[in-house]
């Protein structure tokens, strides 16, 4: 019997209530009430969090409050080879100290993973951002162990790929429809999967627009560039 | 220069530089190694393993190879001996002040002025001997520089403050141990002088009648009546050390073992002086006299062997050898003083590394440009806004804390805008950026936030030709 339980525990199919109390304590709120509730308090403090989405639907913005809270312990933020250059202005807008942000530039996937593991293990980073798709089971396991070892949060962004189950702390699928974010929590440690969570989460300037949408449309009063010519 | 001097004559300096493929020094390895002097056709230095095989110093090449088939023979090189001598002096300089080099294999050390620092001559000599423990050498002291050298060559191997001891010993030395040329020795023998004893009992006038000035000066220097001038050693602020390899190395990973040997010497050198090195150059001496450079960099500055080995271990993966390596020279030229790190003992978790060490490790693998930081420029043009700064350059200026005035900025910014091809809906009023009219890349654009059918938030702009482009994403 106990061998079976151990087997199941190793596969992370069952967990013990005593463990869950600990994991529940170590959460960081995302600031989105519905999501925090579904995640039993927020993102885990350490481990691998995978977000699967289309690029540019606000997936990084959803994580910014977490990165901002994590930087308080005076460690570094490492960004591994983003597909498009990260805009420092956005980081500053979210109150992130850019002198503590380091970027790693490398096109080789194996090198990125190596660098990522080094950063996670070092214990010097509060958060590491990684863009990779089709991570293998062993790679994910390595990163998860390294992240736990270094008390680090790895945010793994996957674009346009079929998400296969991985032994990580949290896995979510995001999709957007106008100002609504559809969140599928495919897997979370110490919690149940939640499907079809809809959250209103959008850019500040657009939120203002939706709030004022009831007003009649103002006519097109934009002066064209070089209108005087 | 007046005073008590000791002369140290090293026996097998070149042999000491040799390291076999497992990183074991020639003195300890089981492979017989011999240094061969081609000029005189004889073996001049042998390691213990070679001595066990029955080889003797002074043997010819043919006899040696007949006795021992697996003998490794390396040609004698006075330059390499001198380099090794310099390395010894660098270490000795820490314990004794006045040192003069007698290339290729001798050293003069002045004792009498060091006795103020050391309790007595025995404790002084013990300190020096501890530093020289890995070398084989003969030594002797005298109140005359030339006499000390003669005595050391005669293997007197004694140090004393007494005047009489060295003078008596000198009288027992053979003339062949002196610095006199063979011609001068035969000339002396012709007049019946065959030992120092004979030489010194002769009245000076009798010798002056037969021999020239330099010889007379040498004799009075030997007696300690005149004193010659020596140039004293001044240390240079750099570390250069050479190590010859027994086998050619073709696999870059195998360089690490012999490199470790050199790094240990570097560690000793740096720790003695409380220095750290930021850049190391490993010169790889390839077959056919070619050279290849291998750079190691540490952003923090390191002096520990282990730290440098970790960097080298990562960096070696990127190293491709152009030809088999026969020798290594380790150079550390820019050295700076150790600065104690002011880490907070209680903040966060204790880690074994520092951020700079982590960056060094990443840079070792990806190159110096592999890790960068971003800085905000004082410009409104999106292309000019983010400036890349490499941590190695140390050009990080004070951080700009001023938050941007705009409410939404894209998180991903394309280097070059791409034409907008999909149907998308503009969601915001325009944000007009007109800047850079004074430069080569002016910017006249209306920026909007748009959303396409997939839900992507795009940062699009319309230029003055009414063309639409994507410049970023709100990830």
C-alpha cells in the first residue's frame, strides 16, 4: 500500500495535507482577485510557472505585480533570450529596478537552458524569465529542482504550442477576447485544475476607454501628420 | 656591495617547469624525464624516476636511450630557466629584500641587513628554505659576493656569520669552481698555482707581475677586500608563468589539468600580495611555433584557483585548438587590490556565489556580449530609448528613477518595425512622437494600441506616408 502511495506521490498525483499547508503559505498574490482565489492565494513563491498563450496578450503584464513583489529581497531578475527585446520603460513603469535586471542573449536553446539553470541554482535571482517551447520532461524537472534549490521563481512563457503536462508548480493557458482574459489552470501543485476562468484584465488606457464607451463616439478629430502641407 | 651574502645555485630549474598530462610535476611523476644539453651532448637534469632507471647526469644521448627506452628528452633552454628563476625571486621577495639574479640559475641574497628583521641567521635561512622547499639547490654564505658563488659551486651548503669559516673553506675549493676562465686557470697552473690555498699564500705583488687587472680585481673581491656592484631585483606588477607539456594536447578539455597547476601558482602569487586578477591570458604554444590566445574573464576579480577553474571549465567548451598544444603561458597583467565585499549577512539566503561571479560564468560560455543590461536614454524615439550596457564595461550610470509619463508602454519592443498586415482594431487615441529632426533618424509617427483577431495587443504606428507598422507587443 505504502509503495503505491510513494509511487503516486513521486508522480505528484497525490499530496499530503501537511505539505499543502506549507505550500499555501508561500504564495504571492497576482492582484487579480478571481485568479488569486482559484490559485489558493496566488503564484507559488518558487518553482516553475508555465504560461501558454499567444504572444502579446498581456501574459507578462499579468506577472508584473509578482515580479515587483519578489524584487524586494534585493536579488536579481534574469531574462533569458526574449523573442523580442524587452522594453526597459515598461519595467520602470512597474517599479522594477532596472539595475537589477540582466539579460542573456543567446540563440541556442541548449545554452539558454544551461544559463537558466545556472541562474536558478545560484540563489542570486528572485525571478528568471524564460521563453521556450516544447520543454522535455527531464528539462522541466531539472529546472523545477533548480528553482526550488535557489528559492527562485521561473516564469516560463510558451507561445503557440500544444502544452504537454510537465512536473512543475503551476501551468496555465491564457487566451484573450477583447478586454477579457480566459485562464485555464491546467495544473497547480496542491490544488485542483480550474477551467474557463474569465477575468477582466487589460491595459490601463483601454480600460478607461471601455469605461467611457457608453458615451457617443467623438468624431474623428485627429489632425493628420503634415496636415498643413 | 659590502655585507654577508648567500649565493643559491639551483640544480634542475627547467625540469621543475615540466608538468605531465595528468598535471603531476616532473619531480613526482613516474615517467622518466631528462633535460638534454645539445651543446655538450650530455644530460644535465634528471627527475627521480630517471635516476631510478640508472641514468646519470653527464651521460650522452646514446647511452641514455640504451639504458631507458621510454625516457622523455627535452632540450635545455636557458631562457626557460631564467623565467623560472624570476618566478622564484617573486616569491622570495616577500621574505628577503636585497636579491640579485645571476642568470640562468643563480641568486644572490643579502643576509646582514635582514638580521634586524629575523631573530638570527638560522630563522632567516629557515624561512627562505621553506619557500624553496620544492627545489634542489646548493648554497653558501660569505662576506664576499664572488666567494659565496665559488663556495656554492663547490657545494659548501653552509651558512654562518663567522668570518673565518668561509675563508678556510674557500682555500679548500678547486680553481675550477671559480669564475676564472679555463685559460686563466691553466696560466695559473703553469706558474705552480693549482688551488685557492696556493693563490692566497702568494703575495699580491707576485701575481700582479704576471696577470692582468680584471684577474687581480677578482682575487681581491674573493678575499672580501673589494666589493662588486650588483643590480637588485625590483618586482613587476604582473604574473607570467610558463609550463611545458610532456605530451601534445589536442582536446581542449585536457588543458584544464596543466592549467590548474599554473593557477595554483597564480593563487599563491596573488594571495601573498592581496591582489585579484580580472583578466587572464593563456597563451597556448602550438606545434610549429604558432601561438593561440585564450582569454578568461571574471567580472568580480578572482584569486582562487577553484574560481578560475570554474570559469575556465565553462570557457573551454568554446575553445577550438588550431594545432596540438605543447606549452602554456599564463599571464595576468592587470592586477588590482582585493576589495572586501560588503554583503549583508542577514539579507536573504546565503549563497556561495556573488552576482558578478554568476555573470562571469555566463560570459565565459556566451562571450562578453552574452549578458547585458538595459539603460534608459533621454530620448523619446522608441528606437533610441533602450541602450544596451555590458556589465564588463562598468559604464552603468546612476539609475533613472523618474517613472515614464505615459500610461501604457509595450513590454516587447521590436528592433525594426514590421509592416502591419493583419486586420486589427485601433483602441486608443493617438500618441504623437515627433523627435530626432536634428539627427539622421528622425521620427514622425502617430502611435496607437491596436488589437487583432487573436487578441494580441499591438503597438502600431502610422508614419507620414500613411503606412502602418507594428513596433511592439503588450505581452
